[in-house]
C-alpha cells in the first residue's frame, strides 16, 4: 500500500513539474516575441513561406496529416534528387508542372521552392489543407464546373493581350502567392515584407511586387468596388491578427471563385515564426468551406525587384505566334 501511495505521489509531482515546465516554456516564448508600440505582436520584417508541402495531400499519405521526421526526410531527399536530375533537362515532372516540358525551363539554381515539409506544432505536415480532414479541396458545384469549362476554352484565346491570364500579363503572381490566401509557389519568389502601424498593415509580395494594404478596425468598401486582391479589413484578437477579405474581381485567379471570402489569422508563435491560418469559402464555387495552415518563417536578406513587365517579350511572342499559326491555317485551307 505504501509503495502504491508513493508511486501515485511521485506521478502527481512529476505531472505537476512537467506542467510547470511547459507553462514556463510557453511564457518564455511569449515574452521573447517582439512587440509593436501599441502592444500588439510586431509582425514586421522579411518572411518566407517556401515549403514542398503541397496544398492537397498526396495519395501516399492518405489519412495522415503528419509524418515522422524520418518519413519526411526520405521524401525530402527524393525531391532534392528529382530537382538535380531535371537540372539542364528539357523534360521532367517539375518542368511539366511549370508548363516548360519539351522546351526546358529554369535550371536548378533558379528554383527556390523550399526543401522541407512544413512543420507545425513540431510535426511535419503532408498538406497545407487541414479541413476537410482528408486534405483535399472540396468538390466544386455544378455551376462552377460549367464556368471552369468555359474558362479552359478561353485559355486558348490569343486574340489580344486582355484575354490572356493575369499572371501572363504581370498583374498578379503565379498561383496564389499574393493571396489571399497567401500560399507558396512551388518554384520561386515565396518571400514577403510586412510593414505594420497602429491602423494599417502592408504585406509586399516579392512575386510581381503585389502589395496588400490591410486597414485595421475599418469597414469593407461597397460590394460594387472590386479589387485584384480583394478588400482586406483586419483586427486583433488577443495576439492574433485576423484579416477578413471580400470584394474580389470576377477575374480573381484563385480557383475562379466568383464570391470569394477569405479569413486569415497570423499569430507570431516565436521570434522566427508566424503561424498562418486561413479559411476559404464561396458557396457558388465549393460545396463547403475549407481551411489550411502553414508556418511563415524569418528570412535573411530582403526582397528583390521582380521585373516582370520589363522586356516581357514572351507575351508579345505568344500573340505573334498565334498570328503565324492563323496564317498557316489559312494557307492550308486555301484562303
């Protein structure tokens, strides 16, 4: 009986000590986070969200939000080797994903997509999406499916500059790097600069130098006023910056959502890391909302100019190529 009582007391003391240690570590981490003049966490600086964790979970990790460091290391090593194998080649999975298969693309020196799975709460993540639990974007609605079919047909329209995709025209970055939601591009330029004041927060995106201006404690513009990156209003919930964004243009490049609504949460969990969480919804696009999270980490150095417009001869050549193709087709038709 004495031994049992002693063991129970020892377990209670051990649990109490562990709890105190955890609380101390949490308190120490919180105290090390820089504060702005208004007392809120200071989010300013240069950051990157580069990671090889995909938005959606691959089938090989079905049912697994996280993997062990050993499992992650094996996958990361394979990805690094794949990049080396494609260096200087004209074909390969990475080149096909970038639309450069057959003609070659950037060599490995220019690919800066990160080399590791994203780590959240100490564990490596297999997808950025955490809800739905399967790590997949929910099904699109029937109306959205029809709309996307029309867009796909229009993608092959080369009549003039204005019908080409926004990224091709150097208006908005590839994928959703500028956001919202701000997600990594799996090739390069995953860097951001945050400037923070008491009433406004600016996020400059390195790719195509997009700039988001978030007004704190304000009101959204009238629904008739549409913006490339939406209208963002922010507020603080404790130490978390919450950003609500609506009023996207109907040319919004993110998944072709027509009434997109995005809520983002930025929490500085330590001096080197911001936990970035987001929820996306559009009843006319997806059957239900979906959410994700990833770390944004401190980077060394600063942003560099992404000179997309200067010497953007690729767009001119694309349209010229279409005219040549039309002429050749006319000749074959005997016109």
